[in-house]
C-alpha cells in the first residue's frame, strides 16, 4: 500500500519526538515495519534500499551441504561462514525440497576446512574474551527487548524504553556499550533519566484498599473491597479488575489456609429409621423460615476445642440461632433449635435439614421438632454434598475468622469472639447476592424485619 508523503512526514515527526514504532502504528494506522523502513531510508541506512543478492550456485550447494549434511554445523554457524542469513538458507532448503525430501549435496571435508579456517584458527585469550563480551552485550540487548519490554526488535523501542533497559543492565556491561547497540545517543539517554518519575494516579486508592483490607483482617476478596470503596463518603469508582491488580501489588492477598485437620464428625452409626432427604441439594427458599439448615463444626486452638452449632435460613443465609460449647452434646443442639423456634411466627413450620449426626436422632431433638411442627430432612449416609450449603458456610466462617494464630487466647475469649463474628455475619457482613447488604439489612429492606 502506497502512503501519501504527508502521512510519511507526520509519522517520521512523531517518531522523532521519542515515540515508538508501535505508538505510531496505533496512532496513524500504518504498519510498524513500514514506519521503520521510512526512518531508515530518511537516515541513509543502507538496509533501507538493500536489494536482493543473487548468490552463486556453489554457495547454495555448500550452505545446504554444511547445514543439513550431518557435518555438525548449526544453521547460524553456516550462515556466518558463508556470509548469508539464516532465513536465506531456510529459503534455499524449501526450494530444493521435492516430495518432502531434500537432496543434500556431498561436501568434501577439505572444503569445510577451507571455509571454516578463520573460525578454527586459534584466537588469543584477549581476543576471545573481547569477542565473547561483545556477544554478551548484544544478547542482553535483544533478550531485554523481548523479556522486559515485550517489543519485536530494538528499533521498535522508544528512547525511554532504551534508557530503562540500560539502567537494568547486569554487572559487567557498561552503559556506553549499550548506547551503541541500542542506537541511542548519550544526550538522549541522560535526558530520559532526568525526567521526573510519573505520578501514581492510584496512590490514594492504594491507601483506601489497604485500609478496607485491614478492617476485615484480610479475609475478604476484591469484590468486597470494590464495593466498600464505592460506599465511602467520597466514593472511589474503579473496576473490579483494577481493584484486584492493585490488591496484588499491595500484597493484599486473602490467605485461604488449607490445613489438614481431623474434622469433627457427629455420625455414630444408624440409631433408627432416618427421615427422607426432602431438600435434594436444592438449598433455595422464596421466603424466610421455609428451609433451615444445620450442622456442627469443630474449632481446635492451643487452649482446647470449641464447637459451633448454628441454624442457617436458606432464604438469605442468615444465622437464625447458634450455640457455642466445649462439648458437642445434645444440650448444645437442642438449645440452639429452641432458640431458633422462638423466631417462628404462627403457621410457620420450616423444613429442618441436617446430616445423620446423632444429635438429630435423639429423642430430645425429635420432641422439639414435633412440638413446633418442624419437618425433618436428612442427608444420605456419609454424603456431605447433600448438606453442601452448610459446608460452604463453615468454609467462609473459618477463612474469615478462624485461620489465624490463636496462641494465648483462652476458650472463653475464643467463644466470645466467635459469637461476635456470628452477629457480624448476620447484621453487617454484606453479600453480593443480596445487593451488597447483610442478611438483616436485606430483610429490613423487604419489610421482613423491624
């Protein structure tokens, strides 16, 4: 495609301002290779007007024989010996392929010795060190271009990017050497270094993110943090993706401890006939007090063990009632159920679903259910997914509250903090599924709670 001279002049002026070839491509819609060619042509670079070279047939024969004849030469070594490029030899190979098979010319070993004589001559130690050092400088410049700046070639770097590459150089390579390899003048390099550091536009956001993350003790993820930023007195409106990246840069990573602990299991074998599983893993309810879920979980701290027995309403995940004890006995489960039943209104008879733990098979539990008209439902034997909603609740609870250092904390203090967290979960912990409200706030918004 032929571009107007005006466009070419504008692109060259843009590049002279220090912009990269990629920037020019995005702004003017021209190929970066074309822009690079225009600049080389203007600057008198012989590569810009270089015409194809017709090599003698003998050179082609030697190149193919050395590269693919099993003489132990690498393709780049053959190219260096013959003064041709690696892509050129590859093109010759394709042209001499017939039916997928290439006829490799026979090469006399004496020809190889004649061609590689200069490479085989002994070099002084000083010359060898200098040659190796030049290769290291060139290799660093090319490697840094791809690895650090992700550009396609040195000519595609802006002066700022070249200066950054020079500043990151390893020990043993001087800035002067890289100036020549990268094609940047010393005055341009020092000018780039003298520029002030760009101001961090997210500096105040970073502070706010750290504050919100510390308030929840590092237990909530980027969606929660994003919502809290939007609810501030001076709202901060940024995308969740940006919040997540800033949290990662600030080290605000939620640590989900995966500790192998012996989990408390209340199942002690079949006591009698179990109720039918009425829930069938459908943990949804269209109104409060239609479906309750319950289970028991264990907390093990240096001071001893504590047990939590809650009732969760499937309508919005609200903890309706809970008890905390140091022994998982019948009194713990029965007291919790009686407290939950006090919240029932006339005519309300929820399904109460649980696993096959012995707490839910004893006469006391059954009597409370019969007294308040609760409909019993049980998971299958040894099938935790049948009560997965409760497992999910316990998982969130332990990630946000339990997985930390409890050295020096007694069981009484632990139980007090756990009770406070349960109240926080009910009254203040916001959830995206509830429109970023807590269960209690959600019910109040629907007129279901005072």
